[in-house]
C-alpha cells in the first residue's frame, strides 16, 4: 500500500497535499504496527526471552510475583490496531 501511495503523482496545490500526507502517514503507521506485532510475537515465542523477562520483573518487584494463570492482554499499537 505504501508503494502505491509513493507512486501517485505529486500534488500541485496545498489543498491536495494534506490528504496525501495523511494517507502516507496512516500507511506508514500501519506498516510500523505490523513490524512491532511480528517482533512481539517472536519475542513471546522465545522461551529464553520469556524466562529472562520474568526473572527481571520478579527481581524488580517490591512484592513477590506469583503465577495466577494465563490471561489475555490487549495491547494497542501506535499505528492504531489492537492485539491480544
């Protein structure tokens, strides 16, 4: 999608430029959100990463952290989409 927007003819008036800039910005944010989602997925599939992150969180917490089961957590990425 971003490539298609970049291939559009350059707008000749300021009134034409703003909508194009907004479309480009939205497309870039969506692309960035997809990249972050891929990285989050890879990190949470890596057992070593999860083990290290848990150990770090437990070491930093002033109260003991105990496992209370698995829960889905929603995360809203800067590009707008929400993942669970």
